[in-house]
């Protein structure tokens, strides 16, 4: 299974990606997690992207693409993966197409949420995780960037018949069940 999970900041992609990855025995690859781990470990990459993440901007495609193409060569991704937070730009979509070559994507699950409810969720997370980009202003900026840069990518994947839309509001377990149903539908070729 080669999958992408897409949705606005705070849609619960990370939580759901971990669960879905476990269910299908594939790695969940989160570019945001990779960047945050590098910032925490004070690597060169971390120092390069720290200010960008804090401001809610996008890391340049050249940097992000390189990280993903390297991660996709790991043994655990040989039979599939779930990408969380990637691709986010048309440049990343093109790059991913090239990187996948003869093993194209099986599907893209789109998590939909109410944006105002999500701001509340993220502000709550800020008090637990202390993420530098979970302040109200930066959250609104990240949402706006998602709307202008990333949401339009769904149209590209929709044209390929790859997108299944899933309601991301409700209990975590409930959302996971909906996602599994959608992914099984994509697999069977019956896109929701
Ligand atoms: P969220 O979906 O809540 O914004 P992520 O963990 O997916 O959280 O991303 C956090 C930040 O990491 C983004 O705001 C951006 O700065 C950076 N980032 C993650 N993935 C990408 C990507 N594919 N391209 C560019 N920047 C990215």
C-alpha cells in the first residue's frame, strides 16, 4: 500500500497515520516529525529549518524532497508507506511521481475538519507538547498556507481517481474506522 494522508493542520493526521500504518504494516513517514526530530537533535538540517517551522512556513522543496527520497529507500518502505505531511506543493507532487516510478500511489485519504474546532485542538496541544508553531497566529497562517498551496493538490490526485474523503471530526477510534473503510475501498478500486 502506497498511501498519502492529507488534511489541514490539526486534522489529526499524525495520530491517525500511526494507527493506519500499524494496521497495514507499513511505516508512517511524517516530514514534520522528521524536521522536529532534527531540530531537537540540533543537526545541520534542524538548524536550517527551525525558524521556518516556528513561523509556519514551508521548508524549500529541494530540502524536503531529498529527505523523503532518502527515507523511501529504507527497507521498511519496500512494500509500501503512508506519507503524512508530504507532498504539500506541486513541486513535491512531481518529485514524488518521479521517485515512485513504476510503483504508483494506491490512494490519498483526505481528512476533513472544521477549521475553528481545529484551532481549539491545536491550542490544547500547545499546552501539552509545546510546539513552537501552535500559537493562534501561526496556526491561522498554517491553515491559510494549506488552503492556498496544499488543498489544490487534491484536485490533481482526484483526476487520477485516487482520493477518498473522510470526515475527521469525532472520536479518534471512529475516525480510524472510517479511514480503514476508505482505504479498503481505494484498494478495491471503489473510490468514495
Ligand atoms: P501540521 O500538519 O499541523 O502543520 P506537520 O508536522 O505536518 O504539522 O508540519 C509541521 C511543519 O513542518 C510545517 O508547518 C512546515 O513548516 C514543515 N513541513 C512539514 N512537511 C513539509 C513539506 N512537505 N514541505 C514543506 N514543509 C513541511
